[in-house]
């Protein structure tokens, strides 16, 4: 008889989305040993191996990939069942939130902290995802709400609300030769090695369109799925990159990166909160939308 509970499933889904037991423990506010134990218990009950380790990351096995969609459905059903009988004045239940890496690391922690202090009975699961996955996740009801960084999302079945403008910054190592040209123009990027996020990222797409329109051909393009990896490569003088300023503020303050003060290009990037137009706005989701506006749009501390 399978005795899996939602804690085990939430631990499993969070490890799968972060590819890290350590990060999952931080998000769920558990000791890492607890997360490891919950996933191990789930594997024992199912009689299968859900993860395998590849270097410092953990990845889903084939059976883990097959099981995760059922785990997410069970979590969502559990949330819906709790909400159906909850007190409207005291929101409770579980919400699954999708977010790209940058927003999850920089923008969401103060929001989640503030929300949790007000609604102790609402559990939040943050699922890191690629921007191009968001609409599919919303349409399949695999998540409740998502954060998105880019130009305004415009789909008839998706509600998109802009919370704040995000400044984009072209950066390099302080020792990179291009720093001698500050402020830099688009033409100065000709032949330069670029270190960029994956294709489909909103600000990468906007950057490449600006380069194409200006007739500028960069040299090598190195692609990473990690903001931290991109920054470390730029610090090591492997190339230059365009990132949200919020993601490089610390490195700029420590003089590990230099703002190239790019001239002649505007990137209209915004942090947005999005959800499906047919999504039931539960008391918990209503409260979360309200706090998102207060904390992110108004920068309430």
C-alpha cells in the first residue's frame, strides 16, 4: 500500500525543478536531511529510483520524468480540495509558482517572506522554469501563477500584469579591452564574444534583434542556462553579456563587473505576474496577487 503524502511530493517536485537537494531545502525551509529523507521514503514506497546524480546536479530518471506530472496533479488536487472548504478570511492551502532563475533569486525572496508572515497557512512551492514553458504550465493547470521577465505577454487566455520596469545592463570584466571604449555603442560589439542565456529568454531575444537591426555580427556566442555561470564567465574575461541590473548589482558594487554604459539601445523589459484567465482566484491566490503588487510594484519593505 502506497502511503505517500504531499510533503514527499512537494520535496520531490522542488528537487526536480531546482536540480538540487540543497536549493529545495532552502525553498521549502527544511533541513537538507529532511528533504533527502522525504524523497528517499517516496522512492522506497514506489519501488523506483526517481533521481540520479550527474556531477553536482541531480536529474530525473526516466521513471521520475513519468511520475512528476502525476505528483504535480496530486499536489494541485490537494490544494483545490483544501481551498474548497477553507475560510475565506483565513486563506490556506498550497500554491505553485513558476519563475525564471533571476526573479526567483532576486525579486521573490522578500515577497515570499512578507507573504508568509501574513499567511502562515498558505504553502508556496517555487518552480524554476524557462520563460517559454510558462504559457504551457498555466494552460495545463500545472502551476497557479507565474512571474515573467520580458516584454508584455500578450495572449488572449493569459492575464498579464506589469509590476515594475527592469533596467538591462551590458557588462564585462573590468579588465576586458572593451572597457576602454566606455560608453559603448552597439557597433563596438562587432566581433565580440557574447555570453548569453538560453534561446527564448526575453532579453536575449531583444538584444539579438537590436544587433541584427544594426547590422552587428558578434563573434562567438556562448550559451548557459545559469545566470551565475554567465557572470563567472564574464568575470574571467571570456566575453560580455546583457543582464538585468538587479542580477549584477552585487558584482558591480564589488568591482567584479563593469557597466559598459551601452548607448543607443533601449530594452523595454518588465517583471510581470501572469495567470490563466479562467483560473479560480482563490482566497490564497487573491492575497498573493495583492502582496505581489505591494511588494514588487510599490517596493514596500
